[in-house]
C-alpha cells in the first residue's frame, strides 16, 4: 500500500463517500466510532503537495514526489516519519524525474516507485513507465526494469508477498485495465489477469492478507464509480483471478458512495477507505464478512490525492488536495477509539 512525502507530500497502495460526504468532524458523526487526531502528530516535513507516493518499511513511514504550488511544481524530495520520535527527517532524493501521481509498493524490505506524470511532453507526452527501488538500509535509489505496460499516471498498485502488482491508469491515449506482476528477484514484469472492473483510473488499492483489493475511481466513460474487486495471485493459469466483492445497494444498507483519488489504510486486517476528491468520510471494510461500516469522518475536510501509512496499528494520513489547495497537515487515526474533541 495506501497511500505519498512533502512538507506539503504502494501504493504499498492505496487515495475515497457517504450521504454526509461534505461534512467532517466529530459533531457530524455523533454515533460513529474512530478518532482522528493531530495532537503529537507533526505536519509533513516537506512543502504542501498532492499526488505523492507513500509506503511503510520497518515501522517508518515515507512520503515523496508529488505536485506543489511552487514555481517548479513537481518535486522529488522524500521524507521519513518516525512515529516513536514524532519527527520527520529528509532522506535520499528520488533519483528519477520529479513527478506526480506515481505509484509505490513494498516487496522484500525495499520500496518501488514508478509511473506518473513529469510534464515533459516531448517524451511520451509526459507520462512515465520507469521504476526505481529504494533501499532504506543504504538510503539509496537505483533503477530497475521499466514497467511492462505503456507509460501512464493515475495507476494503482499493491504488494502480495514478495511481489508487486501495478495496473490501470491513464495517458493521452485513454484509460487502461491491464495489470502486471513485478518479481524483484528476477527484476522482471509479467502480465497477469486483466482487471475485471473495466478500464479505470484514480482507483483505491490495498492489500489484506494474501489478496489485493481495488475499487472506486473513474471509468472509461469519465464516470466516478463505486465497487470493489479482489485479486488472488497464482491459480491454474498462473495469472491470478479477479472477483467482484460487495454489490453496493443502498436499499440493503449503508455503503460508501462514488469517489476517486481516495486513500486506503489497512489496520488489523481491515481496510479503511478515506476521503476522495470531494469526500471526507471514512469506511471500514471487513474482508471476512464482505461488509462495510461507516466510521468517523476525516476531520481535516474533503481530501483527495493524499498519502499515508500504518505504523503499529495506527493510521497516519495527510497531505493531498483540500478544496483545491495543496496541504501539509498530518493526522493519526485509531478506528476503534471514541471521538476525542480535545486532541486536535
């Protein structure tokens, strides 16, 4: 997974609405569980940004790349968050071109970052397919094999075991539904089963156990959608299988509404879909029962293109685009705690 570092900016992932989608804060959610807090959580260490990548390795969170409001808007700085010390520290700068809307995943104790958009339209119209490995033990980046699909941004990524999976996305030629597996041992990409939900960009991805999940986003008709699909690797074909999960029907209960550019946090084997371009709500997904429960809305307002990670079963979420403004705030999230109005 979700999730992206700047003082403002896989997908280890993962960035998603309810009937109160424009509300936020504890006063809007008197009967819901889950506490968002800023107390003792410092703002992101870099400049405000959105469309960054994020991941967690060895109980340290990382955020980097993204888009800012600076004179040179795309950045390549990277920052590490130490939850014990409650401090951000800058680490080695991303070696590839500065970009936004890339993806990330973690495999074998190393992070992989690639695809995205760099704005250099003379080369592949600005869309990227290069991939880079970050080793936190040496604090160094190195190039690995390019992504096997065409260059793109707004792709989705997750990791399962020691492999990464990347697909979907968009470029000037259209929207995609192809998916690929990356093997770090052989530094090779292999195409796997095509995403069952059709062509999609700006979706939300996460991993629980040995399976990947993708849902929501924008389809090939430019419509924002809500659905969820599960990917299980391997199988008889060796290409894995996609299965549709929840069928959203508001006549049979409360479910998340459509959204794009949402983020996912995975805490204690449950997925938490947070925000989206026009959303602030937060929903818990239980893969065992294939059910959804609405949690306390994110208290920072509507938030798309955000970043985050989970450290010691605490979710951390921030940066992104808030009402068209890049931000650098960062929040902690305890999904099982009661709302505390005094910790913000």
